[in-house]
C-alpha cells in the first residue's frame, strides 16, 4: 500500500515556501507527513519581491532593505511621501529560498521530491497526485502549478505585467537610498502603460526595473534599450550590471478559485492570489496562507475559502479599462497618487480599505470611462456573484 501523506505541495516556489515557513513553526504540524513535489530543486529563480508593510513585520528577517520614503513621478506630478508607520520592503529570492529550504531539510516529517506533476484528482476522502514516474496519495493538496487555460478564455481579458530589472553598481553615489521609486511614468509610454521602479540598496547600488502592463511582450533588446535610456536620463553612465532578472505576471480576473475542491486548493498565482490590477502577490500569499492553515487545522473543506470580494469588481473594471485603453495607464495612476493619501492607496491595493475610502479612490478616477466599463461588464459581474 502506498504511503498516504497528510499534505502534498505541488510546486516548490514562493507560495509553498511561505506556507512551509509558517507550518514549521506551528506545533500542530510536527507529526504531519508532508511531501513537496518540485520539478527543479537545484535552481533558484532570480526574483525580487517588494511590498509595503508595517515597520516591524513577520518578514523582517528576510528583508534586505526597507524604505521609509516613497517617490512617484508622473507626466505632470512628482510626489514624495514619508510612510510614517509603514515602510516598503525588499526580499531577494536567493537568501529566501536557501533559508527556508535549509529549515525544511532539517524537518524529519517533510520530504522533498523532484518530479513533474501531471494530474491531481480529488476522490473526496483522499487526493491522488500523479507525476511522470510515481503516484502519491494525500489527505489535502496545495497546488501552485498554474493551469494556463485562463489564457484562452474569452470572458476575462488577460493583460501581462512584464519586466526586466538590472541590479547595478555605480562608481560614484547616484541614488537616495532612503527613498524607493515606486513608479516613474516620465518615460515615453508608446501608447502603453510603462514605468520604472528604482529600489536603491545603497547610494551606489540599486535595482532598476522597466515594467509594462500591456498585451504583448517586447523583444529582449527593447527592454535593454529602455533601461539604458532611463539610466542616461538619470545621468548614470558609468555602472556595472551585477544581476539581471525578468518575469511575466498575468493580470486577469479569471476565477481561478473555481477549480478548488474539498481537498485541493490552488495557491499563489495558480489560485488567483496575484492582485489583478497591480501584479502584487507576496502580501496576498502571506495573508491567505493563514486562512488556509486554519482550515487545515480545523479539518474544514477548502471550498470554504473564497478570494472573490468587492475588490474583485474594482480589479475587473480596472483591467477592462487598461486592456482596451492601455495608453491611459499613466493618467490613471497619476490621478490615484495625486488625489489620495499613500496609506489609503496601500490599504486599497491590499484589499483592506473601507468603503468610504474606496469612494474617494473611485472619485479620483476618470469617471465616465470607468462607469461605461462597469455597465459593459455588469452581466459578467452578476453571473460571477450568483
């Protein structure tokens, strides 16, 4: 008879690591048998995760840099704010992966298995996980491997957040390392939504990232041309590239959570935990993982977990506007940051704002465009909430 695990994680990326880090410190799971199936246990992806949080937070041990000041630049507006009770934090994948996997390898109840998952089936009293070479059985499965069928759906448009970032080191001081540039829209938009992040870790070292919200990717050379042009505009000409990273994040309101069952839940991007309007994922994995762990400990069905809220409606309208009028992205974000407090914006983007705060956000948007989008999507909204 095959060994039956209490939990199986399909995929060993960010969302699984966040879960494992919390599970290891929870005595409830000390005697639970846990399996992680990951196709590549030897390669760590080059990633940077950035998010805002209270100054003293759960992830401070992993944070390589935090900023008290945030800088936003639009076509017509420059805004710099001190976050007071919050700061903007940066985590690097290499140290994050190594630290958590080192902890996992010291746990006798957690097993790592290299493999490619082909199928996951909920049999109501257990779950069957099939890889290329083996079959496994579990009480519960948490899956972070995306089902890419969302790309072919016609009901929910898909924008891409795609980016290339360079970590550079300059020969002389070039950055204010107390300030993170959250968005700089001062570049040529080329009828798309284009901006730069600048996250300095010292006065002569920073991650400079070119990001787009658009339907199509660029050629590799186009990203590099834009980064070089931007650095030149900052009068940074003498520098060394220490690290390059890139990524593509789907921005869609596709109902990923409809695929969840009693004993199988999709987590991270695969579960629709990426904020559709921004591409931010880390904070949502952090929050939602606590809810899922509570369900596991109380032996409740994963069907009890729902991502959809009124914020899904806001994201749906926002994605629809950007999908059809991508050139308005810089205008929309400039209105957002110019007319609202940073703390309110962050609460809104974290799905934690009050309805009163949301009315202020809505009031700051180009009203007629968003009203038309709302009524155009009303049948979709009604059917999704029924």
